[in-house]
């Protein structure tokens, strides 16, 4: 089972006095104070928010009103654009909001974070899986669910090697295309029952019954507006609606995988494991920097569209800072890491990062105990 129980919790090493994290945090805080800048959103972030929401809902309006039915290329093109809208909203708006990084206002963060519910997901599950498990236990087998793809894909050396993994560097990309479809249909329910069993729902001050009811109502609303209404009013056969829905989530799933996986599942990742007494060799901040990689730092379009998640090192160390500031604080983080003799891994291009992930999948699929090259 992949989700933490009380017995499975690991303990990171103490950070010590004048640690890397103390120094880098102090320097980043000084940057905002010295320049009189808020660590939250700015006007550019507001413009991006409007653009990303429009990328999803404007095509939907054209579809549901029947305006897109005049041309099937246009019809499917709008569904594909909505898929990119899911990526944009998820990476640039929902992600920051559910980290409480978009604004100081808790209510506004909750409101913008709940956009995930409208996109077919469930914000409560996302906060548990991403904020708690992934950000705390990055790349630790059995605790970080972002590297848990069941038996199909092996993303860590600590996972058993199966014969089918030999070709995972080929078929994984097709599985990534199905990721979002699985999420909006079955995965949220499976996660709720798992999190309830392991006490994680209780820590969120909710119950399984309440969460299942809320999730079910959200799914009914989602299916209602994304499939039923277009079937009723889009003036195209129902199977084109289903086809467009599937195409939208294929684009979203593949794109999101290409954003998140190259940041952690690459050959330079440390993949350190806890000792028999569940203790980690490194403190939390050092563990994060050893298991995370940036990519395409100089590509402004990539940074803009994926919400600065190509600056994953900065995000993992400072998840409550709005991503709009990551390019600036990256220089501070890199300098601090180098002073402490810590790796600061960057892949220069987006394509290069994807290729690096593919190489890592091949290594993990063909070697039970692969020899990696952690930075």
C-alpha cells in the first residue's frame, strides 16, 4: 500500500544550526523585504489567471452553444484547447492556491483552489496527495504517491522490478495519456477510501461519508456540464461529445505528466530510503534538493504556461511563494546550494528534461538495482 500510516512515517535528520534551509530562507525573505515585493500574486498573475480560465471556458461556450458544430475540425480543436486550459488552470492557478501561495486571503485561495473540482478533480484529495505526501516525502517509495503508478510503471529503484517494466520507457507515455481520465472517473474514490483507512481524512477534519457524498455531487455536476449539456445543445452526435471529452483529457494527462515527472524521476535524483528505524540520512530541505530538478529556466513561454513548475527546486523549498517569483529567487537558491556543496540540477531545455525522464524509465525498467548518477 502506497499511503503513509503512523508506523510508516519517516523522520528526517535535524537541520542543525545555520543550515542550508535557514540560510536560503533568510536570503529569500530578504529579497522580498529589500525590494518591497509581496511573495503572493501581482498584476501579471491576475492577467495570467484570466487567460488560463478563458482558455478552458471560452471554447466550452462555443461547444455547448452549438457554434462549433459548423466544422468538426474546429469542434475537436476546441476540446483540445480545453485540455490545455486544464493544464494552465491546474499549474498556474489551482496549484498556487491550494498551496496558499496565490494570495494572503485564505477564502480566495480556497475559492481558486476549488477550480479543480470544476475540472473533474477533488481539491481535498489533491491537497493530501500533493501538499502532504509528495512535498514531505518526495521520491520515497510507499509515501510519495506521485511516483506510485501501481504495478504498471516503476518510478523508483525501491519498487519491485517486473518483466513488463522492460518496455515501460515506451508504453509509459500512452499510460500518461490516460492519467486524467482515470483521475476524473475512479481514482478520487479509491484515494478517499485509502486516506480514510490511514487516518488522513480525519486530519483534514472530515469523514469518509461526508467526503464521498461531496465528491459524488461534484462528479454529477461535472458530468452534467461537460457531457450532458453538450449532448443536448451542441448539435452534434453524442459520440463526438464523448470523443472530444476523451481527447481533452488525453491532452491534459500527457501534458501534466511531462511537467511533473521530469522534475523528480530522472537519473540525477537521489531516491534515498529510510533506515530500518524509519530515519532519513538527510534533513528535509537537503532531501528535497537532492530529489528535484529544474528545467528550461530560460524558456519564458514554458515558465508562463506551466506556472513556473519548471522551477521545481524553488517550488519544493518555498511552496507558499507564488510561482511568478521563482525565476528571481532561483539565483538565490542556486548560490546558496553551491555554498553548502549541494547539487542544483538543471536541464537546460524542456525537451531535454522529457528525454531524461524517458532514459530514467528505461534504466528503472531494465535494472533491478540500477546504478544512478545523483547530482
